[in-house]
C-alpha cells in the first residue's frame, strides 16, 4: 500500500458535517491550540479499522501519510505506527520510536498524542534511560511536553510511578491548560492503581497545583474528599 492510495481511501470516507464539528472541537481557530488544522471528518473507529487493514504498509510510506495536512491522515499514520510497533522486532521498534521522535511536529493535537505516545515512547523506554522525557517536558513545543507526561502511562500500567511524579512536578507551573489536564489525568491513573501514592503526592503539592490539574487528579475521589482538596482543608 502506497501513501497516496491510503490518502485516496481516507478522503473517500470524508464527511463534511463531521469535519465542521471537528474544526470547532479541536480548536482550529486563530490563536487556538489547533490553529490551521484541517479535517476530513472521519470517526476514530473507522481510522483504527483502516490502520489494522493496512498494517503492512512500510515505515517510509507511513511517514509520508504522517506529513499530511489532514488531521485524520496523520492520526491514521500514527495508529499504523502503533500497530507496527506491537508486532515489530526490536530493530523495527527502535526504527518506529526514532521515526516518532523525529517527527513530533506532525503529532500536533492532544488526540494524536494520547492515542500513541505511551504505546510507542513509553513502551520503548520501559527498560531504558528516560532522560528524553525530561528534556521533552522542558520543550517550548506544547505537544512534546504532552508526549512526555502521557508516555508515562505505560509505566503506570506496570506500577512504575516515579517518572510520572517527577514529571508532574516539572510541569506543575506549565502555562497551558492542556498540560494541566494531562498531568492531572496521569496522577489520577496512578491513584487508580495505588491510591496512597497519589494522595501522598497531592497532600504535599495540591496547594500549588493549577486548579484544572487538581480537579482532574481528584475526579474519582469521594465528593467530601474532593471538596476538602478544593477548599485547601486537607
């Protein structure tokens, strides 16, 4: 399968009504985080189906799709990378990881990050040195900072929490709401596995956390406990 063939298939699945909604939902207006992004109007389950169908596509062809100006084509390319990573040899996985990291400029919205970062970056770094995540967390590029924290979901699933907590501290003063949400989400995921670990972190830092980050982190807590955190009475 060639990149141009997959693009033709995806454009044949386009739905203008869905595209118009996506333009608003993903904040593509001037000055918004998705400024200038273009949509075909294809639901994610359909993209996942296409990724499974064309999972034998070469890495070079996938990279061509990833460079598309259309959001759904980029997402489909990233889902293809996830499919190839899951089935790949160590050598192939390294190539996929490097491709991902070399092309973060095309991974430029929260759904593109959230669907893929922990499957590729987190998985690749499972038994490796993780300084790259801390470098990305200091990036001026919003989506690299989000990749850094979301990648730790792979570690969380393996009950490894240290990097999530350290990166949460590093990103605590970030100025973007999408980072606040991502950090709060990952802290909540820690709490879903070992609640005491999340609570220990929150009890030490909650008074300095952005409100959105805290709300996401305590979303599953009992209402009485949430109110205590939000009112500063823990």
